């Protein structure tokens, strides 16, 4: 493990420290869990979104060169 230094707003640090202490959690472990969730875990929404986007791309479309002329807008 490596020791890292971060600049964090004092008020935010105090509040987070109190939450961790109140729940018997290690502050550094909570930060590590957050960082892992950002870099290692693929959000479920991402996969579903990409599947939906692929279905849209494969959809049937009508090419319209003059929208106003065709639809009277």
C-alpha cells in the first residue's frame, strides 16, 4: 500500500471523518472503495444504454432531404 496526500476542504473532511467514526469505518478504506468503484466497476446503466443505442442505430429510418417541404413545417 502507498501513502498518498490529497487536498480536501476542511469542512468536508471533518464531516466525512465524523461519519466514518460514528459508523466504525476506516476513512481511508472508504476512499479506496470509492476510487475502485470509479475505475474498476462498469455501471449497469452503461451496458443497457449501449444496447439500446445499438438497437436505435439499426432501426429503419426515412431519409428526408427537405423536411419542411415534405411535412409542411
